[in-house]
C-alpha cells in the first residue's frame, strides 16, 4: 500500500503523510477532547488528520458539541493513492483535510458513555494497534493517543501495563522512555523523563538499573535536541530522601544512580546528580536544567501536573515513530457532558505535528 500524502508543507514543498489520532475509550472523554482539539488546531497543521475510532459516536459527538468540523471516510486499503480518497470541503484558511477510519468491530459498537466496559476497552485497544501499525509502515507521520482505561482493558482479560509498554512491544524496541512535559502560565517548562513507569511503589527500588538510568538520561538529552533547545542540561533525581544521605538513607544512589550518570557523562551528556527530589524540580523550574530524570512515576508526574495540569503532554522517547498523548485519563465521571478541557490534547497534537515535520 502506498503511504498517503495529503498535504503540502508550505515550508518544505514536500507532501506530508497525515497525523493519526487514536480516539481512546469511547466511554470516556477521549473522543470529546479529540474532536475539540482537532477543530481548534486544524488550521495550523501542515498535514491532514486521520481519526481512528467509532464513526457513529464521533458523528454524534460532533452534533452534540456543535463543532464546525468536516470529514470523510478513510479507507486506504481500497485506494492506491490518497488522491482517490474524497477530501472534505475546505477553504483556503483550512487547507488540511480530516478523515475518520472506523476501526470499531461491530460486536463492540454501541457502548455507553460514562460506563467503562470490556467492549469500549477492547475497541480502544484496537484503535491503538491500527494507528501504530500505520505509523510503523509509513502510512502516518505521527501518532497521538487519547486516553484508554488500563483497568478496563485488564478486566477484559488482556495483559496491559500501559500504552508506552504496548507500543514498545509492537515496535520490538527494548529501550523506550516516558517523558512528560508542560509549562506554567509564565512559560516555564518542566520536561521529566522516567526511569521506571507503571510499577507498584514497593517494586521501584529493585527495578532501577544502572543501564536504565543511562538510557533515560540519553533519551532526555536527545529530546532536548529534537526540541531544538539551545542547551541540553539534564538533572537526575535521587530515589531516597536527601538522595540517600551518603548511604545512610539508602544506597541506590551509590550503587546504581551515580554509575548510570557517570556512564552518560562518558557519552558526552551534560548531566548532573543525583539531586534530592525535593530540590531538583524547583531548580529545573527556575531554569537550571532543561530536562529532569525521575526514578519513578509519581516522583516525576506530581510536580509536572502541579504546574501544567491542563497542558501536560506525554511523549514516548525511543520509538521508531513519533507518539504523544494528553497527560490525563478517561475521566468517565464527566464523559458525555461536553465539559472536558481539550488543552492537553491540543498540546499533544501540536508537539506531534512539530516533531513529525523534522
């Protein structure tokens, strides 16, 4: 199948494959924030957008939300080139088209909004697989994923740790890193890469390895370069209070974290630490570091969400394709009420589009 290339990038004179968005669990707010974000951002994008989800639910939502957003069915398997697809009506101010790829099995259609179920969970998993498969074969330029429910997927009988791990397995890459990034109302950024991701807290210390510390540092520095930052200074958090207090409060800093930092320094990375976690994020927020490496999920996400709760973006580093997502969950309690804030999804779309252009 020939990869579709629907839009002309005015800066490069090159045809750009479309961005793909997996719309998430239709019982949650994923479809709502997706449609709101695409409606808000489509005039600034340099590629078309393919929405992978339930076309009936997306059409219903578009009407409910009264969105000015046109689309056409996306069926590249029936076409040799994107020119054979019917683009939506457009204007000179809205040059890039939107398509909907309905990947919902008939047996899983019609799930209720606000109530998680195995139907909606497994359908959402299918959207992820179809979108990522398209990225791996060059059909799409980048992937943005709306929220899914890990609990609902697990209850449906499918082993699932998280989207980061799911895509790593699909792409057959052993070394990926979750980075969360966002800025406050004064434009001050936090960029946080995680050594470990979705683990019980009791398992974190035993799961941190010297190699994984080095991997997260390298990925964090590489992310700074991809973002074209003028500097790539990385700060690394300790695991224990006071970064172990010289071994008195834990020796992971001595045995694992410092050697991992030293290995990254030998590779030419401007990296410093380990710094106590209660100090490092303040230093990064005031501009001392361009990225932070945290040892575990909540160590990194709590400060990030404090400053950028509505604008945080999840970026998976180390995949062979660009993947971003909003930094929030399915929010089943407000699904279907039209009150979901699309800001984080908009930020995820903007970042994916920016990275794909590179």
